[in-house]
C-alpha cells in the first residue's frame, strides 16, 4: 500500500475555507481505481499546517490518478479565489510512503 | 479523530530491523480503548525515514495510552540492542493532528 502526503501551509482563516471546500468536494477520487481512503489532517499545534493524506493500492494507482481527468476536474472545482490564496500561501510538499506494517 | 505521527530516522539496515520488530509486536495497543489503527510508513525516496502513524478516537485517548502500562510494556519488548541503535540514530519528532475531513 502507498500513501501520498501533500503538505499545505495556509493562513488560519483560509485553512477553515480549504477544509470546507474539501468536505463539499465531488468525491470523484473515491470512485477511482486503487484509492483506499482520503483524510485531511490539521496540526494540533499549528492550524496553518494542513496535510492531505491518501492511501492507494500501490504507487502506480496513485500515479494513474494524478494524470487522470478526475484529478484535473477535482482541482478545477476549487473556488478560484481560494485556489489563488492557497497557491500564494502554500509551501507545498508532496511526499510518498510505503505502508510497511499495520 | 486524532492522529499521532512519530518520525524516526534510522540507518537503512536498521530500518528493516525496526519494521520487523513492529510486525512481530505484541499488539497490546490494539486492545487499548480509543485506538483506531496503527501503520508504519517508510519514505519512498529515503528509506531511513520511518513514520509511526496511529489513529485515535480523540487526543485524550492517545494521552491515556501514552501514560499506560501497555505503552510501557510495548517499549520494554523492543530488543535492547535495536532500541539503543534507534535512540542513537533517531531524530524523533512527535506531532499530532486532528482529522478534519475524510
């Protein structure tokens, strides 16, 4: 199993907006082959740190999603003003992990 | 829901040993009130980065476990030589997150 972690840095008021946007998302990714769960984590000590964490069958499934129409559509649905804020404020960092034990 | 992330930095050969030790653990934590899953992640790009990720009902459940006999017993079971290696090599960093959306 593969985990993708995308680390966003957003101002506290915008992080609430970002979380709301995620909660009302179209859930296109959940229908994609190989996805096993998506969560949004907010740091207990620093609300500006928000992580998007997704579990996949393997790295190939994640890569296929990243190149898919569904991924593009998900991003197109984000409110334009919010997207610009995130882009301006974020220090995005995408990391991948293998789940080696559970 | 609360997530605890413990980041360990171990030499590649010792990371395999650490993962084996986790796989053969006593599973004491799984019986603890409030735990909802434990995973070990190994970075795809840097095998020396190993994360222990655990999900909890809430932060209070995690705190109760950290102070428990079960937690102490789990650590006492780790091979002494391995434990010393991890202690010497690690740059441990413990962070907590609220799961704000799924």
